[in-house]
C-alpha cells in the first residue's frame, strides 16, 4: 500500500471493541493527562490479551508487508513481539536503559515532559539495514517523540518506514499529527479523546 494513500485509511484506526471496553471499565485516570492501564498492558501483562491485541495490530499493518518490526524498550517489546510473530518477521528494539550497543550505531535523545529528564535511544545498524521495510509498534502514542525518533533512526539506517502502530492513542496530544507529518500512516486500537472527571472518553466501535 502507498503510504500517502494509507494516511487516511479508517480501518487503521477503527476502535477495537474489547480494548475500548476494558479501558472504560478498568482504567485509572489521574487529572486530565494520565491514563493507567498498566495492570494488563505494560507492567503486569496478560499474555492472552496482549496476544489478541497484537494479532489485531498485525492484521491491520500486514498490508504494508514489513520485513521487520521496530520498537523501543521496554513496554513496546511485548506487543511488538506478538505482531512480529504473527507476521513472521524479526523484532528489533532500540535500547534505552544503559544503551551499550555494537558500533556502528544510531542514537537519539528524547526529552520526557511527563517523567522529566531525557532518554537516549540507541539502535545498532547491524539489525536495521538498507532495504528493510519497517513497521513501528509501541504501547502508547502521546506526544510522538519516541515514534518520530524511531522513524528518523530507521531512515538514517537506510530503511523505509511504512507505518507506526500503537495499542492506545491519546488523541488530545500531538503525536498522531507529528508522525503523519513524517509521511508515515498511524494505526491504533483505542483512541482516547479526553480524560475528564476521572474517566476516559474514547472513540466508540
């Protein structure tokens, strides 16, 4: 699929009912910025549900025929692995914790407004190479800084970035637009329109 044509494909962002319902029923909302579903997504992980969600992402992004899935440690690894397994391609993750990788390597520094400080992402050029067809997978899309950094790193390695996909998107943030500004379509399973009065307002299936 042509990336430009894919930018406005509704099926890439159709709300995934099982996830929408769990967020509505179980999420902890703090203020108007923080959504916590780490009891099943990225701290305590439910294998059956992460497999279900990863397979749904794989169904959506499989049309791009990627040769590799790219994510960032640590919370992107679980969904990324399921998508990679479903599509029969390798998973590569950029390292961010004590990121010592074999040279040559590509790195980016990402500011973290919510956690404070900066994060360094490092990717070995042994594992993303010219000609690779990359789909990015991660758990959350918020401001898009990590995804944009991964796009830049993959392109610097000579790869083509076909799509960036996420379990949950905070629509009230700027990440979706930042990724599409790079010419990369976005796929998400749940779209949070707002956090208000202690609850998440989501797009409905």
